[in-house]
C-alpha cells in the first residue's frame, strides 16, 4: 500500500517551474526546524523562491538565508495531486495520530472543487496542530523530503516549499538585515525633516540611549511647530532592528487616538506614512 501511494504521488512538474535558489527568513542566525513554530503546518524549513516577492512580515525578520536544494529532492507537489491520491495521503497521515478519515470527510474530498485545499485544512485542524513533528514524519515515511505548494493551501497568497529534512539544504548566503539602529534612525529623521517641512519649523534630537522602565532603549525625537500648534514624534527601532517606528507622542490640538507609521529597512519603504500625513493635516490645518 505504502509503495503504491509513493508511486502515485511522485509528481513534481509545477515545483520544477520554480527551479533556482530559495530563501528563508528567520529571527536566528542558524538554520533549523523551530520546535515552537507559530503556523499550523508540518514542522520544517519554510522557503520561498528567490525571485518571489513575499507579503506580510517576512521582510522584518533579521536574517535571510539563501539556499540551494539538490536536484534529486523528493517533493510532494500539492497542485499535481489527483483527487484519489489526496484522499490516500490524508488517510496515511491520519494513521499517525490514530484517526480515521470519516465517511463524511471522504465525501467532502470527493465533491470539493479545491480538494487539495480542503485536505490540507483537514490535516491542519486535526491533532497534528499539537504535534507538527508527527506530520513531518508521516510525510517523510512516504519518501518525501519536502512539500511544495502554489495552490494557496499552505498560504493563501504565497508560494512555499516546506523542507522536512534540513540536511537537504545547502546554504549559499546569509544576510543580516539589521544594524544597531543609529544610522537607520538618522536616515528616517533626515527623510522626515524634508517630508514634513511644509507643516512648520522642525527641531530634532539625535538618536540616544535612555533607560525606560528598567530597559535601555534607543530613540530620536522630532518636534514640528507652527504658531501654537505642535507635534512631537518619537523615532525608534523595533526589537529586531529591522523596522524603524515613528509615533506621535504629544500634539496640540490632540488627536484623541494613537498615530504612527514604520520604515522597513530591508525594503527601504515607508508603511502608513500617507495616513500619518493626514493626521498631521488635522493638527496643523484642521
């Protein structure tokens, strides 16, 4: 049964369309399977094609690994799985958590248009959510080194390769994407002095370290004044030193709500700056 299932599932055509190097974002300077991963998928190293533009918070991670995978990597490609193979896969995996596929669940897989997605959700929402290592083992016992998905089953908007065996990867590059924060704060403050000049006179204090609540933090400050109106800003790095946050500390008139935006160091891009400028419009023109 197991050999027949392995033969049935060996389809990697779509995976080959993404040949080349892959990248992995992490908060640690080493490559390993994290025992406390936050997502509800098999334990593994999650990779993106090098040329793929990720979404979400991945670019805020301080380390970026570039890796190569061997040509003989045995990959389970969800997009190329026939319906009967998907059902066989779910039954096989459920055996590792002493669970059967019910008649109702099998009927759902028989009728679902996106049966790969439905099957992955069944596995993800089973007892595998409490033991992702068992899910990893269930797939490896079928002979697979990795799972490839571009159907949206693993992530609705990202192409991912889940490598189940870290030793299969060859690291060819490690980029540390964070610094001390000093020069990044200075860069943001220089940008904002130009961007916010229309609102009034700007005075700034260079980045400095100060203890707050028993913790040493790094930040710079900026004040924009126009007549009796003003806005005081705090500019600081996040804990990983990958983003620079800008928050409104005080203003006259008061907005009555928190306001701020971020600068993504890796992307050299501001997020929510346009919204913050509308907040400044309320302070200085409202």
